[in-house]
């Protein structure tokens, strides 16, 4: 139980920033211009929990876990600090950003040096925690639960404390079984467990029977795995083309016993370590990096895209915030939307027009986008402008774009002549593209044929659709005046109205793109799938949610990807199955926000139709065998209820072309979220593997109401590794659940 601070301290022993946090200090907590309070903050000895004093009546002291922190930002980088502090206090300020919907914690230190130490120290601990493998996180989580169960802090565990501990880790056992475990470990007959007895109890608790069986089947050399044994496991079970050298490399990398390592053997502990690393994960480790060809034209990629990016909640009365842009960009979203309107004092604002959503300055949004656009991906960001501003405020928008984004803003075609195709994501690295209305054809940029300072153009299709839904009933005009300064920034993404695929083929330049509301897009995908796919071979298409989705719900993006649509815009602020699938779609290729479409969606001779599967290069019949073996350390759903234990089940879903859509689930297991075991097998018939998404969903079974989500994980079928694999689990909002996961066996085989 004493070891529980090692997770945060690992590699930081003696670090001055860590020592500074352990001592703690007084900071100013800032909520508004008038609400600024002194509070003492300190990192607790476990190096996993931050404590701070509170003056609330019922909460004198409060804590939060380092695991709950998404990021720590130096300076006035939050909306609150930017609004409620002075520019001269920049170096004193920092913000703690939490996962999920918890409010940002804005703080001010007494000096710039102390602010730097807080930020540096917290970032070091966060980095350490994230770099632990799942086995290490699991161990630290269990030890931490043991410490909490040790109510009198005597480093011993009596029977009552043991029962409390088991409930904490999500296991409900009857008193007889708890007493049996206790008696087995209480070798001293003292009535409490301590030292080696606690270690014995820990070993019994964490024993992985399923891993023992797998290891035992291949450990044919002195009770251990030799290099040859390990190679056999990799060849037979993991279906990897593994050489003896590959096996030796794994032993050298993961074996924890030096004697075994010298013999080039792998012990069970080393095998467990290997299974919890990237090599043992469901996601192909090669796909964690950018591995696809990024030199294709921009429209050959699916592009991670957000709708009404400025909104934190619903479409009618929720807050607009720069924070929403930061969150989307940090998830590698590469197309964000800016709904621009005239604001006070001549400054354009962004909000959902004619609703009660709050407003945020256009200038502040562009600054936030510049600061965070390329922190997680170097590839281009498209700014989708829905422009409702008067000409004067449009000119100010143009000024802000060029003055803030500078040379990163694409203001003319790449190269010397008139382009005939899109540049690639590789050529556009670090660049911003503007999507919006343009007064003339792009070739006018080379001929100076239009010297008008302003002109009248039709409104965006999305604005018109919103009117149909009654959200902008006050606005009857379908034309707007467009300022030349803003128009000239639209180079590769000129918004035009869609008439028909035939009309677009004959009259639309490659850089002219249409936006489709979901209902229109789904009809076209259903009735004219091949034509839609061909349209997307040389043009961009953007799909957006219906205006009737005032709760910011989402549509299913898969049918849109099936016909090659690139910019499939979703409400990123809304946790949902659709966003889980979207996160999974863009998980591979280094999570860079761009995924290369299958070759049959890029080849002009292709006649692919997802609704009618004729013979072609897309038809690669596979059988996907899935065995759900077990789960580890599933979180409690109702933490407030002391005796609440989950009854888990696991569902596996395939989403792709209609013929491949399927869902199968295990039975539920009573009262065991710690180490439930199913050993249930499923078989899925796959026709178009390159478009198939796989989703694992763990739920808490409820006989009387809807099951509660425990965790989920999605990825493309083409990124799945065969064999025995661990599947991480994410929360509803897409954050990793540190120690939880599934253990599965997977095999994707050619269909007979």
C-alpha cells in the first residue's frame, strides 16, 4: 500500500517541480472580474490527486484526480482568463482543463516563476501517468483502492476493510467467499493482512486465468517461453509474419526477469507486459503514425469535420465559446464552422443567429484557431464560413484573418498557373483554407477581370435550410452582399448551390463545392450512390445535420463515407454513438484528421454502389471471428451508491455497407465489474472490409430500463490486429478509461 505514489513519481524522484507541487502554494482562483479568491493547492503524496481548500459550507477540502485533467495551459489561454484578467498578468495565469464537462479551473500565481512551476510540474505528472502501460495503471489503481479501504491507515487490512475494498473495485462477493479469501491469505492468523499477506491477496486477485492458459500452451521450455516458443505463438495465434529476430526483440523489450532475458526466455510476467503494450493492442501499431500516402488531392480523403463548432451544448440557448474550437481542434478536427453575424462596435461575432445562444468575437475565435490548429496534426484546417455580415464587417473579418493567420492563410492558388486539381494535404501542411462564397471564378485571380469592391451572391444553402426549419424566420432574403476582400480568400472551397450531379459535372469547377443537409444527402446516397461517389472523385462535398436537431444530436456518418463524402460534419460537443464511430474512423493514420479513401472511391472507372454489391475490387468477402473473453476493472457507473456493482455485457457492432451492418452481444454477468469472463464467440460476414467500422460497447445491464454505457471503442476493420488482443475502453465523451479494457480473440479470414 505504500507504493501508491509511484505512478506519478516514476522518473521524477528529486525533480524540483514535483517537490514544489508536494509543498503546494496559494493561488488566486478566478471565476469573474469580481470573484477572485485565494485558495491553497497541493499535490498529495500519492502524486495522483490535487488537493485544494474550499470555503463551501459542506466542502472544506476538495480533491480531483490528475487522471481527470485533459491539459494545463500557460497564460491567459482560456476564455475566462482572457475576459477577467489584464494583459499585464499574462505570465502569472494558467488554466487546468478537465475531461468531460467539468468547468475550467482558472488560476493566477504570485509570480511568473511559480506559474511556470505549477504548469511544468503538472504536465510532467500527466505525461508520466499517460505513459504507463495498462498493466501498470491497473496495478496503481488497485493499490490506490487498497489504500482507501485501509480506513485506520495502519497498512493492514482486516476482513471488514477487505469487503469494502472488493466493493470499491466493482466486485460483489458473498460473506462466505470473502472470508475464504481472507483465511487463505492470513498465514499469521492475526485477523488482519499485512506485508507479504497483502501481496498474496493481490496476486490471487489479479491472477488472469485466461492469460495463464495461453501462456501455458506455448511455454514449452523449462516452464517458460523460449524464443522459438514465442515465435510459434506469434505465428499461430497472432497471425503475424514473425521471425526469430522479432521474438528476440520482444523478449529484450518486455522481459522483466534478467535471468530469463539472458536465456532469451520470456516469463509469464514478461508475456503479460508484452500483451498490455501496443504490440498486444487491437489497433495495428503502424496505424498510430501517419502511414498513408498524403500526396493525393485533398478530395481523396475523409476529413474530420465539425458542425456549428462554436456551440458547447444545444442549438437554441447554449453557450458559444472559443473553448469549443480548441476542444475540436485538439481532437484533430480539420474543418470547423464559423457562423458570422454583425456584432456591436463594428466587430463581427459568431453565434447561432436568431437564437438565444451566446456570442463570441470572430477575432477571438480566429486567435484560438491559430493557437491550437496544429498542435495535434500538421495537416490543413478548413474554415467553413457561414457569412451573414454586412460588407463593412466582412472587411474587418478579412482583416482579422490575414493579420492573425498571416502567411498560413491560403490567399492564392499554389503554383504559378491556374490549377486543375486540389493540392494534397502534404503540400498544405500548416495552412488554412477558407470555405465560403466567392464573387467570381478562380481564374479571375489571374486575369484581374473583376474589379468590383462588392457584389451580390446567394446565401449559403445551410442558411436557407435553417429558414425552412423556422430558426431564422426573421431573415427573408436569399441574397447577400459580399466584400471583395473576403471573397478573394476563397480559393479551393467555393460554396455553390447543388442542382444535380449531371449539372455539376458539366458546370462546376473542381474547387466549387456544395453543402448538403442530411435528409437530401441520405436520399442521394440511397438513390444515386454511384453518381454521388463519382461527384466526390473530383469535388468536395460537405454534409451537415438537419436544422431540426436543436438538441445538437447527430446523424449516422457511415452512409456518407460509403459514397465518398469528405466533409461529414457532426456536432462534436454531443457525446453519441455517431461521434464514437467518427472518433474511430479518424483513429488511424496518426489521428491526423485525414484518412485516404479506398481506391475504388477514387478510380474514375469504378461502378461501386454500397446498396447493390456487384463484383468489383471492393468485394473482398471476409469472415470476422470475435471471441469476447473477459474484461478488466470496469468502472462503477453509480459511484454515489456504496454497494452499486455493475452487471456487464459486451456488444460488438459492425457498421459499413448495408449488407455488413450487424450487432451481437454477450450475456450479462451478475455483480462483477472487476474481472468478468464470458468466452463467447461471434461470427460476422463482411463484404466490403475497407468501409467497415467495428465498435465494442460495454454496458451495465438493467432489466427495467435502458442499459448504462460503461465504455466503448471504435476503429476501422482494416486497422484490427488478429489474435489475442486487449481493447481499451473510452468514456461517453471519448476519454480513455485508464485501467479498464476488454480481452478478446479476433480473426479476420478470407471467406470460403
